[in-house]
C-alpha cells in the first residue's frame, strides 16, 4: 500500500509536468504571436489581394489559390518566416507571377480575400519594381535592358531613357519604372542578370511618398485640383461658343503668373 509521502511525490511530479507543458505551450504561442507581429507589413500577395489588414482578416489559409497557380508561384508561408504563417505569398527571384489572363488564383479563392472584381491582370498591384542604380548594369554603362524586354507591360511599366554622361559622348540607357502601370509581377526581378537582382519588387508604401491634396500644380495637366479628380481633357470651343471656363484654382494661378490686373 502506497504511503502518503509517495502520493505526495507523485502529485508534485505530475504538477511539475503539467506546469512544464503549459509553459512550453505558452512559449510556442508567444513565439507565434511574435512571428505574426514581426511579419512584413505588406508581403507580396497574389494578384487581386485586398489591402493587407483586410486580406489577413479574409484569408482562411486554405491554400486553394496555391493549388490553382499553374506555375507554382504561390507558396504558403511557414512558421519562422517573416510572413503570417499559412498565408499565400511569392518570391519573384524564385518564381514570379506570370500574369495568367484568366487569373485562376482569384477564381479559386472562396472568401473574397482575392478580389473577384479584378478581371484584367494588368490592374494587379502586387508590389512595385525599384531599380538600384549602384548595381544595375545599364547604370554602369552597359546596354542591358533585360528588365525592359522581359516586362509583360513593356513600354508602360518600364521604359528606357537616355541619360548623358559627363565623361563621354555616349549616353546611358537606363530603365525607368512607372508606378501607375507596374503590376509587381516580379518577372523583371527574376530575369535580372546580376548576381543579386538590381531591380526588386517591394511594398509601394516603402518607397512612395504622398504629395498631399493641398498642393496645386496646374503646370501638370494630370495633377488633381484640391485633391479632386484630374481635370477633364481640354476641349476647343466650337464656332460661336464662349471660351471654356477654367477651374477657380487654375484661374487664380494664371492671374498670379500674369503682369498687371485682369
């Protein structure tokens, strides 16, 4: 028959084991929470993904978009990676998004985390390509243009511009990224021939600023007035019609640029 001392030792032993298990569970949970908190503010997501906060709330981590991708571009983030575990992401240098016209990943999403209203893959904004002049071959004087030729939105998302050089009569022909057309597909990053890609896809918020609605730049025809929509296309009045009235802000700017009084 077991004595009271033995029962007491067993009780203490089981209590210690239970405490250890609970402690380990707590550590694992805290590690998971820390990993979630340290996750990138806006990792590269599939085309049509909602803004990161809404995407995280809508994505159920089912992996159906990953299975639907014909190029195996999408992967589910694993524990320890700087992305919320179980959510779809991709690494352009490994496998970029090849911009399927039928966008199968969106069709496979059951929750709306990928916007089903996006019908044209060229409207996707998965990220923004950024060029590093210090490592770009074109900026060093070589005629590379690989990113320009690989871009599926060629001539719109990436163009080549000539820059004169002070020490030579020859110009630099360098790639220029246009944020309004770049889909963030990452094909340019994949095809870049340098050891480490000289053009990379990043979160636009990391590199783009915001002018502010209170600035008025009427010399730029595309600039909005007081934060509103851009000005309409200029129209030449027909015979007998009065001149087209300018918006008040533009009239004021014109007046300031003129001598004398109106």
